[in-house]
């Protein structure tokens, strides 16, 4: 009874805190401007199935893709086992589903064990890639500090979680063979699990019944505590993409790559100039001045903010960026990380001030420098490379628009071009009357 009460309290605490954190994230994403991305629902469902669920874009690099599939499949399938752990924890039973499911139960838990072994292989490989092999995209400067610690921490936690699973199942196998399991109605006294039936006797066969019970309970409680801990750790980690990858891919930009969005405010101005009968729609917030481009995260769309929270920090975008490859300061991954950091900062500001943002003297430009923004060639390589269709380029372009249209801040080369377009109607420094002179040469 005491164990059940502790378990229920653990559930209530875990769900409560995770709900509070989830509401903050939803609130933060909602700070962005509204944009309609609900068209072509069939195409969006297909894209989400292939890219988010099917991991299609991951296989541009087969080795990490296969390792990721190991972790991904284990994460999804092992949730089935959690159902039984929840029931056992609440009502005080042990392997409550086995008597009813029989051989199918053995098959499912055995399958979960095989996936757990594959996940352990993937975990060790990913730890090695980051810390021993030092794959270039995984050791960039923007990953120093918390991002590197976060990545290693979650991989180590995954390794410990798998150890807990085999402690629980392995000790149980030995206890069953001795007729000393917590449960008394499990048939022939052996689970017959694919891995633990061999690993359990090998590791725990010489231990006393009392020690085995302790090991089994440590595995059981350690497993569920890590699950609840992980649930509440997600909002502070890049691994939030486990949940947000699906809506992020569903709400992908379905326009052709390279097709930029026009500022509605500018479009309305041009329409009014071309058509005297055109009446521009009233601004959504008449009390706020019209903004051209993005000065801070609240000037971005909710989809761009969802992109920032969904970033996996895998660095595929940065590894294909021609600017970064040639030594320039730009890193598309850092653009997304900086956007998320600034968004979290704005959210914390709102929480501290009773639901109202108080100007802190910072903007998104406090995180992302002009040098980074103007290094971008707008090639869309980062967008193409991202496994979950994140679009760093859209944020770069909106920040550039703010610099040019509100601060009149642009590189000298562009300033000259703007002047030529204004005076001559073309980027070149000669009058329109001379444009066809080349034909006479």
C-alpha cells in the first residue's frame, strides 16, 4: 500500500510539473505572429508520415540514421511496457498482464529487450561519435557548455535506463526459476525472455533471494523514476524534438524552396500606389507601430518559434552551409539555438512580471550578429538538410529585412545596389537608356 501511494504521488508530481512546463512552451510559441499553415492537409499528413515518423531525411547519412532508428524504435515501442508498470504501481500487482496474454506477453517483452540492446548499441555509438571520434559537426563552438552537457547527459541517462530494464527483468528471471517472484500465478515459473533468460542467470544466478528482490526493485523503480525525470527534463533539452518534430513537419512550408514570402505591409503599399481604389486592411494592433522584418522573437511567426523549439542541434544544416564551410561566422544551427534562447528569456521575463513583458534592453540581435546574417547566401542548403524541415533561412531573411528597412543598415555593396535600383531601375550604375548598348558592340 505504501509503495502504491508513493507511486501515485510520483505520477501526480510528474504529470503536474510536465503540464506546467508544456503550457509555458505553448505560450512562448504563441508569442509569434499568426500565420496560416493548414492548407493541403493530405500533403501535410503524408509529409509528417514520411519525414517525422519514417525518418526519411535522416537516411541521407545512413550510419547515424540506422543508429537513430535503434533509439527511436526503442523509445516508441517500450512505452507499451510502461502501461503495465503504471498498472502494477497503482494497484500493487506484478506483471499483471502476463497471465492473460501468455505467449504474446513473452513475445512483446522479448521484442522490447531486443530493441533495448539495439538502443544500447546506438547510445554507445553516439557517445563515441561526440566524445571520442569528435565528428566535426558535433564539436562546433556553439555546442560548448550546456548543449554538449545536455547531449551527453541524455545519452548516459538512456544507457542507465536500459541497465535498469535488464536489472528488473534479469533478476525476475532468476526469481521465477526459484519460485520466489513477487507474483505467484505466472505459470511455469519462467518468463522465457529473449535476453534476460540468459543474461539474468549469468549475472545474478549466484545471489541470494533477498538480494535479487532488491535488484529487481531497484530496476523497477529506477526505470519509472527516470521516465518521469525525462518527461520533466524535456522542456529544458534539445530532446524536445521527440514530441515537437511531428507538428513541426506537419506545418512545413509547402512552397517551392527559394520562394520568399512578401511582407504584407509592403505589398499593401505597392497595391495602393498601383491602384488608387485599393484600401489596405486595418492593422491588427493599431496601438503598435508597423514592424518591417524581425527585431525580436515576437516579430517572428509562431511557426518560426516552433522551429526553434524543435531543433535537434544535430548540425546537419551547419555542415552543408557554404558560408560556414568557408570559415565565415554563420552557423544555421546557432541561429535556431539563439532564437530559442531568446524566446525562453522572453518567456521568463513574462513570468517574472505577472504576464507582461518588460523591456530588458535586449533583442534577437543581441544573440545573432549582423556578420552572421549577411554571411548567408540564401541557398536553402540548411533547409534541405534538416531532418525535420526546420527553416533557419526564414529567420535570417526577416532579421535582414529589419536591418535594411528600419535601421538602414546593410553592407556597402548592397547600399550601392539599392541606390542604383532607386535611381536607374536596375542594379547597374548606368541609365536605363543605355541598357541595350551591348547589342551595338
